C-alpha cells in the first residue's frame, strides 16, 4: 500500500473502531416497559400504508407533552419536522454508529449538531405525522448505516413480512433490546 493511502485508511479505521468501543446503556426514552407492545418491532402489516413496510421500531405510549429523553448519548443529526409519516423527529448518532430515531414528537428541545447525554430531555411526546389519529406516542427505532449482513436471513417479529423486506433487517435493529427490561 502506498503511504498516502495508509495515512487515509488507518485514521478512518481508528474512528470506526472507536465508535464501536463506546459503551451503550439501557434506558426508556419515556414511560415504562409497560407502555409499549413488546412484539411490535417488525410486525407486519402493522404499517400497511402505501408502502406496506413492516414496523421498524416500537411505539411507546403516554400523554401529549410527556418528556422524551435521549436513550443514549450522542450527536443530534436531525431535529425538526420530517414531512410525511414521521412528523416532528429527532435523530441521534450514538455508540456503535447507530442512529436512534424518535418520531411523532409534539415539541423538539434538541438542537441539530449538539451533543446530548443519556437521559437528557430532547422532546415531548406527541402525535404528529401519520400518528395524528392514534394515541400519543413516540416511535423509537434504531438504524445502523453499517449493514448487519448475517441478519438478512433472520426471522423477526410476530408476523413475518414478505421476504422482499428482509434486506431491511440488516439496517433496522430491534429497539426493545436497548430498553430497560
């Protein structure tokens, strides 16, 4: 390998490795483990809609205005309304290069490109986006930009979606594994 290539690749690999070494913690963004359906991740046809995609997170229910806390420490990538399904949203890049999604929020407290600590309030619970006609909740999901290829052939959830959606399992992780048991 040329010296110039090594000078680029080695720092990139070090940054990626460092992201995997940062520990994660288990916490609830709001409410308790009794406030969500533990079998909702990857349930199909939970979100039939126009796309028919399986449900890529868990919905944690509560009252409008209930504080929503960051499940993890990280950098806020996005904090505003997301047109379409998600409504008011916050996306946080946390340990292991995972993006933690918080959708259907009422108000947003977090600011883009700021550092948040675990347990810090980032928003309040709501019913925005396609959740306008449902009880107030936060859709909490975890996405990895680095595909988990071994999950391509996994069977998840309570009602397996058509195999055409299995590629999504490489990117969407089951958030209940990251919540307080």
